[in-house]
């Protein structure tokens, strides 16, 4: 049975008969004793990248791990978290810790989720279904990428609470038809990505031989032959069981095959997308609407005025504009003016302390991407669940150590920028 379709309860899941914080804490305590042997060396999110580099061909690994140009934006997202220190409070009763979050009317068991990860099914077998299943089991939100190779209908059938992220052209007719499809499939939350008017300069793809569409060059064939577990377990298995993968969700209709020479997806006219299109989407879409990829506080204000229910501060994981500011750098300013919007942060989060810092600086929620895709490649649903549990354990432990029982107790007083001198 495929890992994506197995219904066997994973180690560390909530204990029957227990609910709420008690179930979560009990679940976390069980994790160490029940970790499968093959995951014993995976102790933190960065470990998944290290192990995945051995599994995946360089073209696929760097497609996931790489940034653009000098990599400054990619590094800056991580370094921003290192720029703050925590100020713990002591002698507080923290025995009833609860890291649950209510977001858009739904309670989730942790303050992080899985962001859109384009091409996931080319990195891990049926990767989007793997991520959707793990998110469902762990009660986290998962956003399906418009660049997925599995249809949005199939993903929602696996996880009815999945969100959908759209890359949109500045063509309202095409937008309307895609939004109708997403609505008809039953999605509740729509995420519009704003930071891709053109694709970033990802030089690493050229250096390693990666391209869209994939071309069977001698370099690509050699890399595949040298990484048989990926070539057979992902590529061959996909073609044998499901045929050639397509870009399923970039338009209202099914897109071209991934290996087609005509594979242009919907990158045409993305540079025409504007706030007037967001206004039109807001009138059409009745559920929660989020704008992803904002970094300017002025743009966050425009999103609020356009009726967005939330913004996702993101520099696209350092994959679009090099030298862009880190989302954490602008978070306090955006949070101060958010009104009724949810302010969500992604890019650069790897530790529980990162999540705590983001929440203390005003975030309502966070997303963690690359490590969970590497986890899917390494271990399917079980691998992703293991990564999720590791981060949940870190958050739980660190909440106790800073003296917080609930997330609202994470306030700006708990963080200090490096170099800060108390008055």
C-alpha cells in the first residue's frame, strides 16, 4: 500500500480518549520511544535537507534548496531569526501548555502549516497527496500549489481542509474560471500569490540541468542513473501507475504534460496582475482570501483595504528577488496595522524558537516549507509526520522554557534584537 494512502495510525498521534492540550502533550511524550529506526538520525528540520541531498539528483535537490542569484535573500530569511534573542520568564506554572491556534474559524493543533510547494510530486512520489495526508493527520493547514502535478480535486479528496494557492495572470476571464473551479471543488481558503510577475533568476537550475519542461539530456539521464531510488521510486513509479504528470491546476482546464515542449503553464501575463484583479476576486470568492508574497507594509495595508482576510509575508523562500528583506524584518510594522487581518509568516523558519520569535513579534501563524518536502522524499507520510512532531516538540519545550502556556502569552517583551542594550 502507498504511504500516501495508508490509514494506519502514525506513532505519536493523539491518544484515543484524550482531547485538547492533554492529548497533544501525551502524544509528544510518546514520540522518542516510537520513532522508526530509519528516522533516528533526523533530530531537527535541517537534518532532512542533509539526508535528502544524498537521495535526490543534484538538479532536483537544488530545485528545492536553491535561491536566486547570490542567495542573499535565502540566507537573510534564516539570519533574521538569529538577529533576536529570547528573554525567558521564570517560576510560572507552565504545566498546561497549549500550542493550538484558531485560524479562519478552524482550530489547528500547532502554529505552523505546510505552504504551497510546486512540483512536489516530482521530488517525492505523489508528493502533494503525501503532504495533504500528513497535514490532515496532524491537524495542520496545507496549501496546495497551483504548480502541483496532482489535481486540486484529488488533493481535496484526501484532505478536505486543504487550502489552494493560485498563480494568476492579469486576465480576469481566466482568473474567474479558475476561481470557479476551486470553489466547485469545495476549497474554503484561497491564497493569491503576488510576488511572481516574472520568474526569479534561478541560476542553479541552469547549472544542474533542471528545466521546465524537463528535457532528457545526457546530464539529466546520468544524474537519474546515479540516483536509482529517486528515478525508480518517483519517476518510473509515477509513469507506470499514473502516466505522464501534467500541470493540473494552473488554469481552469488541465495543463500540459510536465515534459511537453509546449509547457508554458500560465506564466503569460502574470506581470499584468494588479489590485483591481484582487478586488474582482474578493467580490467573487466568499471564503477567506489571503494575499501571499507581500513584504511592504504599504502593500499589506492595500490588501486589508481590498478585503483580504490575511496576508502571508514571504520572500518566496529567497527564490524570486535577491536581496529582498526577510519577512521577519517587516513583521512588527505590518502586525501593528493589521486590523482584522491575520498576519502569517513564511521563509526561513527551521526551529521552534523561530516560531516563538515570529509569534512574539506579531505573527498569527507560520508556514514551513522545504524541510517538509525533503521529509516527504525521505519517508512519505511517516517522514513528514516525523518532521512535524519534531517541530511541535521544540515549540512545546521552548514555550515551557520561556514561561508561556499559550501562544497569546508570546509578546514582544519576550524578544530582544541582538545588540539591544536595556535603558
